[in-house]
């Protein structure tokens, strides 16, 4: 069964460093998402991406964040200058359209980011 | 801003018991999904519901979407320890809109 994959599974970085989180969405999906989940808190939407551009982003997704689909298969989230509060589990998701226009969304296993 | 609420927040039951958890909002959703999440892992999709009043069964799990597509319930029959986990509901107002997640119900099934 096709699945969303993410690398790395864990990332430890120093505050102020740049990190790139990588995702390979399910191949025939058209929408891609990044979410994050701070330990003990709920899953929060960061950004959605369609047709090679951002379609929606949350207040969390400020100028230090960017997304890219560099080669038609990978979908990356870059954090330019990490802060302590960026420590979280980052989930990539992709979705396909169901009959009738609804959507079903599949999540990757996540990257656990720890900023020291 | 769509807000999804889930109840109860925590639930601890004995193996073999039945339970229902709820997901409520004031917003109308085009689709709503239920996930189960284990600690340190990503949410795993259980079901997607799209039609008001729809009922879907997945073995011992029964999912219902409210007639007005603002709420949903998950009923588990004869719960087992393997059902332990965080149950999340997430809704999207339209295709391509981000999914909004509820805070989850943390279920513990004791043997």
C-alpha cells in the first residue's frame, strides 16, 4: 500500500541553524501539507501546497519557514533559523480527492525536531 | 476559525466494555476523518466520512457523521487493549483546505 515517507526520523540542531525536513508524498496525490505537533499538544496545520505553490498557510508559518517541491517527488520544509520553540514533531501529509469532491489525507511517520 | 472539540479528553475502561467518543464543531465540514495516533508516531487514518448521516463500520469501530456534517462519533464495541491510543478527528471545509484537528481523546483499555 502506498505511504507517505519522511526523513530524517529525528533531527537535533542548534538554535539559529537551518534545517530541512523531507517528505515523499503518495505519488498520485495532488495536495501536500505540513503539520506540527508540539509534545503533548494537538496537531497544528502549517501549510498546504498545490500546483507548485502555497495554497494556504497558518499564522505559525512565518518568514522563517518555506516549502518546496524541488523534483516532482520530494516535498521539503525548511526552517531558516531555528528557535527553541520549533522543537516538535513535524508531519507531512498528502491527499487525494474522493468521488464527490471530498478528500482523504494520509500522514507520514513524522520527523522529531529538537532545537537546543 | 473552525474549532473542533472532542470529548471526553481522557477515557479509561476495562477490556470488553463499549465506548463512544465525540467530535463537535460549529462549522460544516465537507469531509471528516478519524485517526489513531500512538506516542511518537504519525496519525494513522481510520476512516473518512463525507455524507451527512453516514455510518461506516471498521470491524469493532463504528463511525457516524452528523446529519448537518458538524459532528461525528466513534463507537468501539468490546474494547481491547490494542485499541489504546489517542483518537483524533480532523475536518476540512472544502477540498484543498487544510484539515483542522481536534485535541483528541486519549483512550486507555485495561486488560
